[in-house]
C-alpha cells in the first residue's frame, strides 16, 4: 500500500465492483487517523464520516470506478470476492499496526456492507467485524490492549475461510471463429452442466488484415452459433469487473498474426490481468503427434496459466521449445513472465482435444442437409437410407497454408480435382475449403485472390457438387465416406472415424487408364494387405502394433502418387461398402491406432479438461 494512503482506496475498489439499486462509493484517502474519526457502534446504523476523494492513482488502477457490475446471485461467494475481502483485512491489519484506528473501523464497516450484499445479513463474519469495530474504539480509549485486536482479526480471517468459502465459479469462453467452436465446445458443455459453475459462451470480434497489413472492418460471428451455446454479447460481458475464475480461449496470436487479429481486449497479454486461471486451448490438432515449434512460443502459451495439449509427446515439445526461448532471452526470476514460466511441467497438461470429442460423439442422425445437397447425394431418398441412387461422398479439404507453398501448382491442382469429380456420376464432391482461405489470400497473396475466387464462384454456380462454407465442420466429417485433403488438423479428426483418407499431391495432374482398372486395384489391395499385416495383428483385445515400424497415424493415410490416384480412393470406398475383408481390416486398424494420437480419445477430453482446471482453482482456495 502506498505510503500515506489510507485503506479506503482499497475499500472503494472492492465496493465499486458491486451493483446496488443506489451505489454509494466510499472514495477516500487520508493521512493518520485521529480520535475525532472514531465512533462507538452502539446500533446497527453506523455513521461514516466522509473524507476527501481518492487521489488520481486510484482511478487509473485495475477497476473502472463507477462502472456497474452485472448483477450476481446473493447466495454464492466468488473466489475473487473472497480474495478481495482478505486484501482489505490485510490492509486493516497494516493500518492497525500504524495506529490508524479510524481506517480500521471504517474498513470493518465497509466489509460488512460488502459481505451483506453477497451473502445477506446475519453472517458470523459480519458480526465479528462489528465486534472488531467496537474493540477498536475501546483500544483507542485505552480500555483494552492492542493484542485483543490482533486475536480478533485472526477470528475474522478464519471465519472468512470457513463461512465465506467460494461456492461457485464463473467460467467464460472466448471463441472468435464459429467454424472453430469445436476446439472449446465439449469443455463448455461440461462447465454448463456443472451446478457449481456459471458458464458463459462469449464470441469475440476480430479483424482481417488488409494487403498493406492494416486492420480491416470489425468482424463478429456471435449470431452464427447454434442455440445450445447460449451466446452472450461481448459488449455486455465486462471482463474487468466480472473477473471470471477461469477463461478459455483458442486464438494464441494476439497481434502476431498476418491474417486475422482478435479485438485487443481479448489478447492473452490483456486477459491475464482479470482472472485467476487463463487457459489456452489450441484451435488445431496434430496428426502425427508432433508440433511445429512456431506454435510453441506465442502470447497464448506465454501469458496463460494453463495450456492443454493433446498428448505427452507434444507437451514435451512445447516445454523444450519454451525452455530454449527462456535461455535465449535470458528470462530469469526478475522477468515479468517468470511466474508464468517457472513450472512448465505443471503449466502444460496433456488431456486431449475437444476437437476429437466433437467427431467421436457425433452421429449422422444429429445433422440435416439442405435440400439441394440431399438431391445431389441421394435423389430418391433421405441421406441415411440405403439404395442404388445413394452416391459416394468424398470430402475435399483445401488448406490455406498450402497456397503459401506454391500457389500456381495449388490452383492448377484445384482445377484438376474439380474437373475429375465433375465428370463422375457415382460420386459427389463435398468441397470444404479452410475458413481462412479467402482472407489469407486477400491479405498475403492478393495477386491470386481474384483467380481463386473465380474458381469458387464458378463451382458454386454450376451446382454439380457441394460447396460448404458453413461453420459446421463435424457434419462434413460424419456424413462423408472418404477424405481427400491437404495435410491439416482435419486429417487427424477424420482418422478417428476409421474412414479412408488420401492426401493430395499437387504434382499429380493426370489419371491414366492403366491405374484405374480392376487388375490394378486388386494389386493395390494385395500390397496394402501385405504391408499392413507385417506390422499389425488382430487380437482378442483389438489390435497389436509393431511400434518400431508403425511410427505415426500417417501409416494409415494413402498418399496420392502416380500409383495411388483419386480413383483408388473411390474404389476403396466401394470395398468398404461391400464389406471386403482387406479394406475393413485396414480401416479398423486405422481407427485403433489413431487412439495413440491423443489422451482421452474416447469423447471425454472436454470433461477431463474442465475437471482438471476446476480442481486446480478449488485447490488454491
């Protein structure tokens, strides 16, 4: 506490965080107390002498004075409220040691009002505070020794720990792209179903960068979420005053991204000031149990209190990379980030990814299709009905980062793929480009933007295939039969379904008749069976894997080359539908081995994450 400044400034901070019908702010400062400030508390109505307004440094502190605090329950105590009570008691203790008894007495009165506004009248703690004020009066008059006050403050602290123990936590989720909601959704569901938790889904605004790297118009997708999210308006959720116990967010870049930037109020560097537990949940997953080091040292990983990753192996990569960064930048105990980085093994937790939950817990019955999509896939019936008219569905994913590696080849490949599927009567192409493709090209490769947009516009106008720019990625995964894709998180998400995957090769721009015949396809199946059986054996408990040979889930991904074309992928779908043993064995083994990708790959990652973070908060009470 600054020298010469009374504890009343702290009381003001505390009291202005509550909303009353008529708020009265005790904005005070002052020097040493004198006996004229003291009064005997002989009745329940306690007069409080008003002192001059608080100094300027008070208004520039952590609280917006005078800004209403959203109404809370009058029953539940929040952790930050209990912490503030202890802060004021500690300040009273300091004032008591200096003989500033007027401050001590007024502090007790202020705390009574604060506690009554939360828990109602009649608490033991409030009664002890009133007793304390009486004792202060008697000590000041020489009737009692100061030791009485010290012992009584101990009683008050113990009462706060027991009677005013936090009984409810507030958790807020800050997604920015509706299409990325799956990275937080199962955690939100777990929090919303917890009776001891108030959970808020608060979509935040963002900006797309222009080609000159200035920010474009503000973007907000709050109205794009399904009703079960119960989205709240970001402008009505005041982070500074609510001070949630836990924040979950999935955009780690703050201002260090060249494509998008979330509103500065929701940068990790800013949010860390207003919560006990700031958690970063990656918006992506790894399909090979590895992570590029560029994702390891970001504001989301540095400023957060917890980072949830999908596996122990990936956790170690984060830790090793940040340790190297700490050494390189000479981050020591005096560095402002040291409290966030001093125990990385506790900070990073391997509990899986909600993105896997979204796929594992979904079923075809959960989704409906637009009529025009339904007509493309199964003109004579509903999507799930069997019949000769039901076409195979290939999900085609093009990832925006692929454009950065060779745009001319990527666009040429895109034209080739679309032309290949356009001429098929037995297959429907479900094209779902990465949601940031357009904005990425516009901001980073504007010279290619018009050409790409023209391809998209023509495809949509011709209507021979599905163009999916919706927020619902899971629908596309669940309702398709196979995936043809760039390398991305989608490959790992799709792998848990056991359905076939082929990664595209931009160098392959033709399909020869030699590689589409029956004999060639049978030869492919034989090679696949031989390769698979070398390293995998079916057991009574499932599958056994030769770990020295099967290095990653990519073992089960068909890489496109001149011998394995898109035609092979389509034929493989037929083999699965016809229950051909070799194809089924491969897909079942793929699904089993993919479980090595992540912890809690049984649809419970979100529950496990929320349980861990909640218990961490409660343990610190």
